[in-house]
C-alpha cells in the first residue's frame, strides 16, 4: 500500500499495489521517504504486516536508504539542507534528521539498529538499519 498526498496531508489515502515486488519497491521507495511522518509510519506498518502475514517471509531487517541530515548540523552547511529546500518547494516533502527517522521507526514498531554513512563527496545518502524488538 502506498500513501498518496493530495495537496494537503489531511487528504492522504492508501492505494493497493500488485505485481512484481522489485517494481513495487522502486515505486514505493521515493514516495515513502518524502511523506508526512504519520503517513510514513502507516506505510511502514503496512509493509511490516504484509511480511508478517506470510509465515515463510518473516521480516528480520529493514534498510532505509535516504539522505539523513545530521542532528549536529543546525548551523553548519550540509548538502542535505539544500536538497531539503528543493524537495519542500517541489513536492511539499522534506529531508529528515536522524532523530526524526528514529521517532518514525519507533512509532512503526521497529528498533533503530545503526546508521551507515556513505561518506562520499557526491553522495549524501545513508543507510538506516532497523529491525524487530
């Protein structure tokens, strides 16, 4: 299921997707990362429940690949801040800090395991590893 925004977060709705899981993941991933927090939590819970429903596909780990603005960068330059302004202007979405990701992950019923930073000059994405309690 994917949460779709229509102008305002109060108009969010869920839509069922079917088909090849790799194509669905490519479709879902960009939408999940820029949603309002409430919708992102609902989407994560839906994905987790879908895996848990099938006894042969228990979810052990979830990797979120996204840019993470460091909590300490309040008054320091960071490439993610420019991306945050662009996403806000174009899609009303946002980039998130690590503490914001941790809050969303916990509200979805998962635990934060670790942050893996890519540390390159051209790539600002990081990998957030989370799993079951």
